[in-house]
């Protein structure tokens, strides 16, 4: 869940002139435990952890669309666009 939420809201690799600007994790924004909202975890047959990650980004995008009518199509999402 945290990896999927981070991908949707924080993770970003920037390029300039074909080169990656982030040289290490001090300049690459990743979701931290303190950024994570409270969640309820349900273990389902088939896996733990990574099984839910791919569904998080589209779930957030669809929730944003249902609330505002604005589609979020690029990650990380610019949440100010739907505020």
C-alpha cells in the first residue's frame, strides 16, 4: 500500500537534457512512514504487501475523478489540480 501511495503522490524522477537530476535518495522524494495515512490491512489469499500496490494509483485517480470530475493522468498526481 505504501509503495503504491508513494508512486501516486510523491515518487518522481526528473530529467534535464536526457539526464536524471536526482543523484541519490536525498534528492529523490519517497513516501515516509510519517506521510502514510492510517490504514486497515486485510490479508487475502495470493500474497501479502505487493499484491495491493498496483491498485492504489488507479483507485486514487478514480476517487479524485468521482469527487471533482477532473481526471488525474500523470504521476505523481498534482493534488492541487483537484482541490
